[in-house]
C-alpha cells in the first residue's frame, strides 16, 4: 500500500501481537490501554504517534482487533498522497 505500513505482526518476544495506528495521537490511542491494560501497550518508538501493540488471543475481542486493523489502514491511506492511494 503505497510507501507506508499500516500494521506490524508479531513481537520481539514471539508473542502473537499486531501493531496498529489506534488514533491520531497518544491520548486517543491510550483508550485501548485503559480498556485492555494486559493486552494493549504503546508501540516502541512510534507509540507517541498513536501506535499500539495489541495482543492476539487475549481479552480484546476478535471483532475489535479487526476494527483496529481496518481503522489503521484507513488512517494511513488517508495520509498518503493521492497518487499512492489505492483505487477502488
């Protein structure tokens, strides 16, 4: 998708996680951490920009994980130059 990434899979410790953009800034992304303190954490290095690492197979329902990935995709695509946006 263009020159940007909208999701990261896995983690350095081998835990099943997905890293996604959960909001435009840290404050919005922190809502995930408040709701799921054992399964959501700010992503290293890019967390201040609204990225979180969400644990798979934990307390976060699958439908919310799917929504988070979809939302991350939409947020990243919206910031791409028009020439790099996918055509539908």
